C-alpha cells in the first residue's frame, strides 16, 4: 500500500472512529490520521492472526477489524492527549 493510500485510509478510519466514540474528542486532525493508520495496522495484524487477512472478494472482516483497531487507538490516544494537555475530558 502506498503512503498516500495509508494516509487516506487513516483519515477515513480515524474520522469514523471519532464519530463512533461518544463525547467530544480533543485530538487534532493530524493525530486522528496517525491513529487511524495505527488502527489499520492493528486490524491487519488481528486479521492475519485470525487467518482472515486475504479472502476472495471484499475483506469485510479485515475492514471491520481495522475499524475496531482505530476506535481503540483513537479512544486511548484521545485520553492520553487530553491528559498530556491538562484538559478535562468530556464524557
């Protein structure tokens, strides 16, 4: 996957993850993209471990695992970002 596609996928997954997580996230857009990219890597790793990383047709399970990874990383990353910035997190 080229870096451009990784950034685009990171942006999409990061924004979807921010929409799924309740409350207002305080991380900037650039960090959302990075966390989305890391979530994609985490999801790909999980898909490989489960043996569903490459299937015929659209890899729905892999994509779902990527989204779950992005949600986890965005949620944890937002908490860390807020604590490092000294801001209270809205729930």
